[in-house]
């Protein structure tokens, strides 16, 4: 007989024993008094045990082989729950469910028990998480570096239709997935001044004399790939006081003063900034960025020089750093500082190493999201870095002057320092200059990046610019979130599509299969029923599962135009009020998403949705033909439930504003049809699935800029379009706000007099195409064909494809196979 180890064995009996063992020894409970959370923890540790073996083999292999590695630096990692995903990647999901059930436990309830690490805002943070999954799956040696926020993105509650923010205490029950490594902490300096001195070789050097210091303690989480043993690390830094007591102050009787430093230091990693795409310029945010970047670079250098004994001169051959937007862009200056000041390397060589190490991904063109820091603030926090940036800038601008003589305008535009008014450090210029590769996240976005925000840089260094269209992991967003569809697909084409998503194309040959179409439809219906039950429980609203589930789930932002969706709802409502017997295809409008706490307009749009919902859902004239549902607290866990249930995916941003979008991909993969503009990755999705399987509306990006250049006047549309006028007037009249005509004034006023995101210009086109959607849905058989073709043709949008492109065209890293444990 073979006796399996309790920590690694995969037989059902072994799994059961391991769970009970962990309950006893880790949670210190016997079954009779164990809580649901105790069982969750026992189960999580049972899974973690099985990861650790692979993790240590991976780490040993990296130490031995010394491969080139990618370090993905990101201020956000929106990981979502680990348990289910790890079970999928380990290949023991079904077996574990059985083991758990044989113990008399509810497997689904245990999965549900996990508090997800919501250490990100939205797209950018979730992309980082998908890329970690794909890098491990493709056996690419990699580390994700970020911040271990004690509080992640706030939980959202709704009071009287308004968003209310609640602290996300995700660590309150403990986190079984991480291991603290206090022995590998680093110190990070802040403030103070610099001093010049002459070193023993007679060279002029600089010393930074800071006025405070914080320690970064790494917490490691294993990231296992799908059907491979490669297990990479997500290393998140937590801030700690260097000394928890200032003994001098303590002995002088100043107990509070002594502990103050501790409180101050630990504030650094306390909370994630909940704004996306709107900078605030807060000092603590810059401190967070520098804190995690400095820890991460010191960590890489220690691995390189100390653990591997390699010379610093070849650092860039062994490490490449991918900057997830400009949030970690201070890395350019910090690596220079470490090389110059701590390793005594000359400027030119230090710059060569730095520029050969960094690669920068831009995620936005919105001016309000482009990071810039007031020079005064920057210099008081990071005096040495400011000097280095001035030096980089001076040398660079000399090159620009040589190349483009007498072009002062160009110099002003390209300078890292914005001197048009108050002086600012432009982080996008720093990141661009310091990187060997600069990429956008969808074809259109990269094109606009080169034309617009980084135009001068693209002209000077065209070879550094490239596109990497985003992707999402099919493990989490199909296999884990949509087991029924996964089973059906696998029964027809086998399961290789999970690693090679292009194989979904084989589904095309089943489109003509009546039986298959019927199964496809039944599955969608069953999932919609689940969501309907959830809506009934959560919101007390009864929805019709035969209606179109029309879903918009994403962060709230004016450019994403949730309020355009609302104008459609009100238009349908007005039509029904005018003609109560109108024959329209029943629809359920579902919204989910958070607004930045300080973004008043976004919060008002949430209030508008809830106000419209109250009126529409209870109006007898509507007779259940339309329902409006706002689902609170949209997060990864909940998103996994939402994507599979959608018939229609709303991707309706103003063309040119949404860099890529990734929710669009998650919906479409799960068989939703898209109504969307020619924006971001929508364009590429439409190319793949075929124009006939995509509901296109609205202006193109170039038309948008043309109209704006000519002087856009929304009022003309309002006057000329009676349905648009009626919808706006309905809001204005206080009809949705119990007679309060002031409530939605800011929103309506902004639309009528500015409409910066061109809702009015796109309104009619949107309404017309929505009418086509309603008609198309009546032909269920045809709709099902379109749905199947959407899934079948989404192969391109696996994050595996994106990562393969980064590997080949940017990072130039070879995969490294890890031997499975025996
Ligand atoms: C500087 C700070 C205010 C800030 C914080 C978060 C700025 C931006 C962000 C987040 C940006 C973000 O999530 N961007 C999204 O990135 C996705 C992944 O590339 C894209 O698909 C999506 O279009 C883009 O809006």
C-alpha cells in the first residue's frame, strides 16, 4: 500500500484527514465547537500545504538556475478569493468538494466564507492578478511586488439610494494564504537632505541624510499556475516602525510621543486609495509608492548580489521590471540612486542598467489620471530623487535640443518637470524616459498614446513603443465562475482550451447542432435563475429570468457613461407610460460598481439609478416589462457570479476614453453579446466575434475629437430630439426624486451645458441599437447562435496570449519548467 503524506497527498481520504488535522492543530478546535470560519481556515491550510511543496521547489530551481525574471510592480493587486482558484489550478476541485462533503460540510458555504483581498480599485489591479496567473501557468519566473494594505477597497453599502463606504477589514479573521518574512525586511528612508562627499577613490559622491525611516516587512503568497508546478510569489510589503519605542522619549516620560513614531510609520500601508483615474496629490500616496518600490528594488538587488553572487553590472540581464502604470514610476529614480549612491556606479552605466531594466505600461489617457507631483512636496519627501530627476532631465533635454534645435515648445512638452504654472514632476515622462519599452493596453489606446499623450516621445524613440492588448484568465473567469458552461464545452472539445483558449474555435462547428444550442440556452437560463434568486434575497426584487439580463458592472465614472444606460431606461419607461400596451422585449437592467468616495458626480449617478429603480419597479403601468436593479458591493467574488448570467454586456464608454476594458472580455467569454462603442478592446472583440455578432453604436474616437474641436453644443441635441428631451425633463422635474428638483441638477446641468462625454451626441444611436437588441432577443435560436460564437471566438483575449506577447516582444524571458513533487 501507498501511504500518502497528510500535507501533500491528493486522495480523498488523505484530504479529509488533512482538513481535520489542520482544524485540530492550526485552529485548535474540535469539530463540535468549530465555526464555519474554522473549517474554512482548515480547508485553506490544507490547500496551502499542497502549494508550499511546489513553491519551494520553484524557489530552489530559480536559485539554482538563476533565470531571467520579471518583477511586476503594481500598487494594486485585485486578487479575489484564492481558495477556489487554487483548487482549479491544482486540479483537485471536484475531489476536494467530495472530501468536504464526506465530512458533512457545505463546500459552497466554505468557499463563500473567504474574505477576498480587494487590494485594488478595478481594471488595472485585476489585470495584475490575471497576469500573475498567466505568468505562473506559462512557467515564467516572476514576482508580483506591491503593498499589503491593511484595508483594501471599501465595502459598499446603499442607504436611501446613496453609496456609503465601509472599511474593508479583510484581515480580521486571519489570512491563511500569506507567510510573513520579517527576517527579509528592508529600511526605507524619507525626507531630510543630501550631502556631497569625496569617496576613498577621490570621486564625488552623494549621501542622503533622511529624517525618518520605515521598515518594509514582506508577506508572501504563493501563485500556482494551471496544470503546472510553477509557483511564483506575490510579495506585498507591510510598513512597520523601525523601532517600536523611541527609548529616549520614553525615558523622558513622553510615552505617547514615543509610540507616535510607530503609529506614523504603520500608517503607510494602512489603506488603499480608493480613487481610480482621478489623482489627489496626497503626500501619503507618494510615500506608499516610494515605500513599496524601494523595498522591491532592494529585494531584487539582494537576490542578485547576495543570494546569487552576481555582479551588479549585469542586473538588467537577470531582472526586468514591468511598471503597472506610473504608480511605481519612482523606480526609475530609485534604481539610479541605489546604483549611484549605494553601489558607487558611474552615471552612464547606472542609466544604462536602469533603462535596460524598466518597461512601462500606460493604462489611461485621461488627463485627470496622469500622475504629477508638486515639486515642493516631492523634494521635501525625496530630496535625492529630485536631484537625480533634474540630472536625468537636464541630460535628456540636451539631447532633445541637439535633435530638434530651437524647438522650445517641444522642450517644454517633453520635460519631466511641468513648468507651465506651479512646478510638477510628470511621472509619465519619467516612466517613458526610463524604460526600454512603453506599451498601451489595446490597439486604439496605443495609437492614441503615440498620437497624443506621448507623441513627442514616440517620434523620438519609435522603437520603444508597442501594443499589448489586455487579456483575462479563463481559469478564474470561465472554469471557476462558470462550471456548467465549462462542463458543456469540455464535453464537446476536450479541456485543452483552458490552457489554449484559441481552441474554443472548435465550438463553431456545434453552432448548427440543435441539441447543443438547447443545452447552451438551458445553462444560461439556469445561471440567470441563480442570479435572480440572489437579487430576490439582496434587493427583494423579483425579476423575470426570460427577460434580457442587461448588465453594466464596472467602476462608476462619467466616461463609462452609466447615465447613458439610464437615459435608455427612462426612454423605455416614457414609451410605456405613453402607451401601456406597447410590446417591448422584457429587460432586467442590472448595475454594479463603486464610486470613488470623493467623486460627487459618480455618486449622484448611483443615486439616480436607485431612484429610477424605485419608480420603475413599482409602477403598475410597467407591468414587469422592465426592472432596474443596483447590486451593491461589486467585487471580484460577486463579479464571478455576474458575468455568466449576462445576456447583454454594456461597454458604452465615449470612444477614445476607455484604454482597453477587461470586463468586456469576461462577459463575452461567457456568452454575453456586447452593446458597445468603438473604444478600447471593444474594437478588437468585434473584429474577432464578427460585426454581425456585436451591437455597435456611437461616434468613433476621431469623430469625437472632431466634434469637440468644432465646439460641441449638447443643447442642440436636446432641442432637436423629443425623446431625449423627455428623458432629461423627467429627471429634471423631480419625478424620480419625490418632487425634489434640486437633487439631480448638477448631473442634468452638466449634460445640458457641457456634456464632456458626449452622451447627447450618442443618444439616438444608442437607443436605435438597443431597439435592435430587443428585437434580436426575440429570436432565441438566433441569439443563442450569436452567444455561442462570442464564446467560440474569444480565444485572443486570454491573458496567456497577452503574457506570451510580453515574454517574446518585451521581456525576452525563457520559460522554466518546474519538476512536480513526486
Ligand atoms: C493615480 C491614481 C488616481 C490612479 C489609481 C488607479 C489612476 C488610475 C487607476 C486605475 C486605472 C485603471 O484601472 N485603468 C484601467 O486599466 C485597465 C487595465 O489595463 C483597462 O482595461 C481600463 O480601460 C483602464 O481604465
